[in-house]
C-alpha cells in the first residue's frame, strides 16, 4: 500500500551487528563461520524480491519439536534467537532495529498508515526462513492490527504474497487501485473495494486484491471513514448548509486531490467517492 525506502544496511552489516553481542564464544565462532552463506542467500532474496518472487525460496519445514541444522552446525533456533535476543533486546543490534522502525514515519506500510508501526515484521517468517531473521530488507515496520491480520501462512503462489513495501513495482504505490462507494444508509457509510487498472497483469491484480483481503483493509478503511464522515455531514448541514451541491462537490474533490495523501489512502479515496456522489453532495443523509 505504502512504499518504504529500502534499508541502507546490508545483510552482513546487520548480521555482524547482531553477532557482535553474542557472549558464547563457540556459538559466536559458528555464527561467524556462516557469514558467507548469509551474504549469499541474502543476495538471492534481494534479487528475487525485485521481481516479486521471494515465495519461490524453499521454506524450512520440519516436524514440530525439532530444531534442524540450517547450515554448518548452526541450528534454526540459534538464527531465530539472533533476532529476538540480539537484535530486539541488545545493542548494537537494537540500534538498527530502531532505525528500520522509525523509517516508516509512524505509518504502517501494509495498511497504508491507518496503524502506527509497533514492531518489525518478517516478510518471510523467521520460523520458515531463519536465514533471513536479521536481514534488514526482510524486516518491515508493522502495526499491531496488520501483525494480527497477517497470518504466517506461506505464500504458495506469486499472487498470494503481500505487497512488499521495499521492493514491489511502483504501480502498487503510485497508481490507484482502491476505490469506494457511498452506501445511502442512515447514517451513510463508505464501502471500499479494489479495482486495479486494466493494463495490470492478472497476477498483479490478484496480488492487490489478496493484500486488500488479507489485511482486512476494506473494513478497517470504512471504520476510519465513519468518523470523518460524521464530522463532514455536520459541516454540510451546519456551516456549509447554503453552498450548492456543485460547490460542495468541488470542495470534496479538492480535499481528495491534496498532495499529502498517497493514491490509495483511505481519506483520498473517501473524498473522491463523496465528490462523485450527487446524493451526498446535495444533502447528506
Ligand atoms: Zn498496518
């Protein structure tokens, strides 16, 4: 939904920062010995992410209770702990964690900024991809609701992948694919839906739709809009009671085209839908 700049730290810079605070010397040696592997698999991740295909990286799947070796005697739990213990809880790893988190500027990229990011989410889950547990480009600032909505189910196909805020095609961020209609209920309400441009491929259209569904964007946008809508109805019935439907529509359209909202922002889409709705512009219910 919302583009984020790619973290500038490389896989190996992040990995070394986290390994730096490991006190167990034998573990530290083993972790250091696989830094070349980490660098190599991270390069693969970045190359595949650029073409929207990280889902093709084979996940680590194992029976419950097992702790398989990922490579060269290093176990899954040791790589997962490198994140939870040495990146989240310890310096110097925590410094990088915070840098990635604040880069979202308080707006969760998955839901288009409805929520404020509270933690980092592993785009490819660390349980199945422990080799990417501390890869900055796999760590996305995420709000609590998105974290809950986003299941850890693995994407089996290209179109099941959430839109990756660091890597995916600009079209997902710069073109409009979320729209709304006004429900003439009392009070009226907004219903959001997806309608990607015709020139998108079927997979791109499907990805947008799946992202919208998986993060429950429609109902979350509607809830945001309901609050705004009641204030707007009061404004129309009060201070703006004497303006014509056309003037009110122009006012709504001007709010919608404000540069401060990205193309699929709930508010931009809301004002756009309201401006086009002659019933609403005439006399809101
Ligand atoms: Zn969110």
